[in-house]
C-alpha cells in the first residue's frame, strides 16, 4: 500500500484540516489484484477531514503531510471488515442446524444471509463506537513545508 499525502487547508489550535486527493489505492488494488479498496474508490473525489495536530511540527496552511496508519490497526480493520461477515455466514447455517435440526438448502442459505446481516449490524455498531473508530484514524507521520 502506498503512503498517501494530504494538503493542510486549515489549522485550528490542536487540530488540522486536511484534504487528500483520491485515489488512495495501492498499485495492486488499482490493478484489481489487492484487497479491493481501489476498485470502489478509484473515481472518488478528494476527501476532507480533520486530525489531531502532532506536537513538534510547525504545520501551516498549504503544507503537505504524509499520512500513516499503524499496521496492526489496519489488520484489525481487515478482520472486522472481512473476517466477521465471513465467520457469520459460515456459522449461521451451523447454528440454525443446531437449533432446528436438519434444514433444506434454501433454509440454510437464509441462515447464512441472516448471519451476514447480523455481522453487518454488529460491524456498524462497532465502527460507531468511538474507541474502535478512533483507532482506525490515520496519523501525520511526515511533513513537507510549502516553499513560499
């Protein structure tokens, strides 16, 4: 995955407003050989957001910064995004069979979809939770001042 850069649009005390030009996909994702993030976000517009201002960096409007996310946080997000729905789809029919005995193929397929729906609901709930979503926010790891 390549390291995205962002441009500072405003500095407000301990926070900075940034804009990141899309696409942020790595070469593998853009070629359709990676996790798929590049396939959906390829034509996306620039993204604007705020981050905490790191101490010790003299950030000014117009400066470019490098964004980074901790690898273990990225792995955690991947597990929640891909692992939870997969596990729920596989366990849905198992739990349904355990609760109601032998079921038809269509009933097992419905149990699998019910597991997927439950995983999506749980995943959304987790991402709304501040400690979880706060861990998945990138941080500023580098700084290149504007040459004015």
